[in-house]
C-alpha cells in the first residue's frame, strides 16, 4: 500500500429508487486502502443497497462508482469481481451441493479449464494449476480451522461454519476490495470474536474492506474510518470519535 | 441367437444409444447447470429433421411423383447430416437461450420452454412446406446402406456400431465438461447464481454454453434416431417426450453421467422401447397410456423419496499433495 492513501473506492452522489422509494438518495463516500471502513446506520438507511450497487448486483439510478481511479459504474457483478471487488452475502450463499474445498476452488480467478476450449485440452493442461489451488485452499481452511470439513457438502455446514466459508471463499477470489455484508450476523459470540480476529489479521496484511455491521463495539474495534448512512444519504464520515460527537448521527440512531 | 432376437436386441441397443446421448445432453443442462429445459425434445426434433432433409435430397414437386414437401433438401454423405444436425441443434439452442436464459429465472424459464415446445410442434405441424406438416418425413435413406452389401441383420449391427461410435464422441464432450473446472463452475452456478456472479463467473455465458452443448447433443441424438427409423413426424416429439428424459435423469441421478446412463436404460428403454415388443393386452392404446402413467409416477416417487437418484452426483475429493492421482472420486 502506498503512503499516500488515495481512496481505493469512491462513490459519488449515488441514487437508487425502488418503485418511488429512494433507498439510496445521493450517497457519496470513499474507502481508503489498507483499512476496514465501517458502513453503519439504522435499518433502511440504504447500506445494503449501496453495497449491492458497488458489487454490481444492482444498477444505480444515478451517480458514479469509481474503483482504483476508473469508472466502474453499473458494471455487472462478474466484471466487478474480476477487477477484485469481491463481496460476501448477508445470508449465506454457499454452493450447497459442492464440498467446502470445491466451494473454495470455484472462487479462484483465472482458472485453467474453465472454458470449453481449455477443458477440451484435457487434464494435463489444467491439473497442475488445480493442484496449486487445492494447496492454497487447504491453507485457508487450516487458517480458519475448517480443515476437518474439507469434504463436507457446504449445504450440511452449521450457520457459523457457513459464515466462515463465505469469508474464505471471498479470500480465495484474491480480492483487492472485500465487501462484507454483516459478516457476523447470526453467529454465536465466540465465533463472532473469531471472525473479528480474522478480519483484524486480514487488515494487518493490507487487505482493504468495506463492512456493514450493526454491532458498534465491533465497528469501533475494527474500523479506522466509518461512514454513517441514514435515509439513503451519508450523514457523517470519520473516526468513531468524530462520529460520536456528531449530533445528526445521534438523532438518526435515536429516531431511526 | 435367432435372427428375430438379433433384430430385437440390436434395435433396443440403438434406441438405448439415442436415449443415453439425449440424457447426457439433458443432464448437462439440468443436472449440471440447473437449466429446466422443458423444450428439450424440440432440439432432438430439429436435429432429426435436419439429418432427414439433408439425406433425402431436394424435394420433388407432386407432379414429378414427390409426396413430401420440405425446405432445403440435399444429398449429403454420411456422417455430414449428423454433424449438421448437431450444429442446427446448437444454433436453435443459442437462439432460444439468447432470449430465455439471458432474461429469465429458472421457474419462468421452465414455463417458457414448455410454451416453446408447444409452439414448435404447432409450427412444424401446420407449416406444411417446412417439414411436411403432420405427416412428417418418411423414406429417409439409411446411411451407408448402398455402400456395403450387408444382410438386413448385418446392417442392424453396423448401425449399432455407428451409434456406439457417435455415443463415444458425445461422451467425450460431456466428460471434458463435467470433469473439468468448467463443470465445477457450472455446478456452482446451478447452486447459487448470485454467488457465482459475485466471484467473477459470467453466469449468463456459462448457462448459455451448457444450454447450447445440450442442444448440440440433442440434435445429434435425433439425427441418429431418424437415420435408423427412416421417418420423423410431429408425433415423435410431443412435449411429454421431454418428461421421459427428465424422468430418466431424475431416476438415474442428476449430475452424474453414469447415473443418467442407468436412468436412460431404466426409463426410456425399459419402459417405453422394450415394452413395444410385448404382446398387447386390454383395449387398443392401453399399454401406451399406461407407459405415460408409469413414467409420471416414477418421476414423482423419485422426487419424493430419492431426489438424488439411483446413482447420485459424486462427491469430489482431492488427495493430499504427496499422492499423485487427482481427484479421486467416491460415491457420495
């Protein structure tokens, strides 16, 4: 990461309507590199919609998204992902009939043998790379304490294990920006602490993340920069200390 | 073995070859990529008509003794009509998937496919000049029949060989898809489209690819069938025929090539083809009607009790780095 922290992601005047409801109504914010940016706000503030627009799952009605200095507004999700913007889902999105290891292998970008022509070249063409990916996936599973589940169908995992798989799969995709939609939603406190520790380790390794999270204590521990949304707009940006002193934020949370 | 038995067995083997190929094609679409193609049979029909027309030669007007009308007749030598059938099946699949797979989610897609199937039957039946309407095409010359001086039973066995050779080629195509990273990615798309897209997979392109490959294979299977039975009419490809193949894939085990091979043996061959040789009983048409009922009940029973089929999709395991042969597969 460069010393100059030019933002990795810049969202400018984003709008999105759903049948007359302005879910996102002129939101602008930036995500600096090498940190976790927390995206917080009351229910219905437009956080998930904003994240879906950045990930390419939704098209904005107006506004721009620029990533690493390039305009990426309204690109479809798979093209966002190929640029390194990888997102996780709030509800687990495992490939249920694939094993945990296969879930991870699928995520690897630029795989050999993933097109018909390359598949037709035969095993000798894609197998060496696949072996390397299997090793990488095993290292990830070891790191997340999931090695025992390697051959388990992802659909058979517990809710908490699915959250870990979601995160591992995102990492397997070589993200340059990881978008996390409530990564600890619905998990028990001890697993939530483990996930929090993993995220702290990842940011220590230089990964840039944008995380929607409701638990303010977690946000305070993990996030150096925080974006507060309410009613489709960004009402405050800064550190937790800045935000705590912002009357508009307090009002939004009290009313919201 | 008596000649009658040889005819019986060779005929069943050829039907088996056709049905196995079709089931592999449908499995690629439905079992692997999760595409609910309720119009599968029209791609087989498109291949059959293509091969028939390209074997029959140019249509003669009625004044010159021509008794069937169709577009674009030619005398292409074997195996070109079969290859062309695969091409036409694929092109039709590209056209249909360009509209449906691109735009619709699976349940709507299934409905649209059913409608497409009905429209296609209606067009082929009523547009007489296209493929001779309700009477269909007949007297399609058999491939290589004039080249080799074989006895009728010798020719039957030659055709078994031709069918087997084509089936091997089709299996190769299916195998390279299902055994490669491409197959894994298609299964991921099947399990969760949004998540696959969020990992950089071009979901629309992948689904269309599976659909087109299935269309190619369906077309080839239809071509082999028409070259064998020498005739093809709208009655051969009514929409319920699609459900026979779906039942075969579900019974055998969606997502498993060996499973659907067994399914093709159990459902279309054992229930539909082989029973044609059994003595009739009850009022005329009773056996035909019972076959449909049996197929329908079979699909329901399996979906209820054994949704993964006789031979379920395999669980792919990968050995540790020290060992060499990857990936070892065991039943899951």
